[in-house]
C-alpha cells in the first residue's frame, strides 16, 4: 500500500531538513561545559551566568559539569574523550596551558596539541587574605613573621599548580622568605581553613574569599594589583604595605575545545560569548567577583599563552617546583 505525502507535510519536511551539503545549525542539541573549578567558586558563578545567557541565545540547554581536582586533569581528560564537534567545552584556568606543563614531567595531555582556545572569560588580581583574628595587618607583618621563622608560616591554595600556589612561591622568591604550601581540594575548604586559622594565609579574589571577608571571618591585608581595587579602597597594594614593590598576581580563566573542533564553531562560540559580555548588566556582575573582561582575538590568545608560559617556566625553575604525578 502506497503512502501519500500531503503538500503541507512536504513543506514541513523541506523547512526542517538542511539543504544538501549544508551543516545543521549549531547548536542543534545541548552543549556541555566541563569545568575544572568547584561549585560555588567565583569562576563557577561567572561561568553559570555565561551558560544561562548562551542557553537563551541558542535555544538549547548549556549544562555545566564541575569536575575539580587533579590540577585540572580530571576535567581535561573528560573533554579529551569527547568528540571534537563543539558540543563539549573545557572551562579551565589559563595556568593549565601556561604553568602546569612546566610542573609535571609527564602530562596527561599536550597543552599545545590537544586543545584549542575558544575565548578567555575574565582575569583578576588577588588579595592576601588572613583570618580576621590574625595579628597581621599588612603584607609587611606577614613577611616579617616568615623571615623570623622560616617554614613555619603556611599559605594555602585550591590545588597544586594553581595561581594561588605559584603566586605564593613567587612571593617567597621576591621577599627572600621560605613558607610552607598547603594544597586543598577546593576553594571552600581553603578559605574556611584560613578563617579558622588552620592555614595562615592565601591569595583570593572578591568572588572566592569575599563572602567570608564580608562575614567578618577574613580580612584582606594587601592587593596584588597595579592600583587599588574599586570597592576596597582601604586595602593597600602589596608594595604599599611592606611587601615587594610592584608585586602582582594575575590569573585568567577561559573556554577551550578539543583539538579538531571546526574553526567555524569556535568562532561562533567566541562571538556569542563576546556578545554576552556586551550586555549592560554583565560587567557589573563580573565586578562583584573582582573580575575584569579579557576579550581578546583568537589569534592573540596563543601569544598570551606563550608569553605567560615563559614567565611561569622561570618561576617553576627558580622555586624547584617540578612535580611528578
């Protein structure tokens, strides 16, 4: 028995079928973003704003999956196992491509060959955070204690190889001190431990350490930037408060994709995220986390990675930080 197709049905099929040789519109299904950051971190909160706006713009779900730990290797491995079709993206610290390759003799991925940059989302400088009960009120106080008792002063980070870890090592070198690094699994544990006095200090952003500072459990004694941060005018620069002159700590976070992802899709995600950052309320939300936009062209990202890679290679070598898995 022959089946007939009505004119209306035929028109519907033609309207919803890609033309011969034409790829279907991207995205045609949900997009997954695998994040190396823990839930509740500043970077996670900012990513969820972006994911929500992308979902509305695309008419498709954008799902964030947090897989922190392992110096970003857990999330990276997940993304590497995924097809390079634009439907899986990697939310990672720039350090995973600039510093981490210098820390490990064997890497589970090739930072230059296994991923392609999509877009940097934001960058930030960092505060020196101590317990509100700490007797230290300046970077000078902290460093004086470190010089008086080498190795006794402790500083924490959310993982080995994080910007907080490497910046702490850089501060040791710049100040001629020796302190003990204590790594944690996530930012929540880290700043709770600083607030409790279990760890003496840590670098943190307004987004990550700000809530405990606002609750009166942490205090900021130095800002590792080029000028004081709006909203925190009473917090001096590290160099203004007895630390090394001009000392800065800066980190950035971005989206990456598996190598082989079509350039047209990479370009589209880049454009669509940039459009979100142009929306009126997004910059104010970013500032709440102490972040600043870092929307640079794709070809400039590779140059940024090369430049920072050289700088971190020097820090790693000077502090003998090379690690084994």
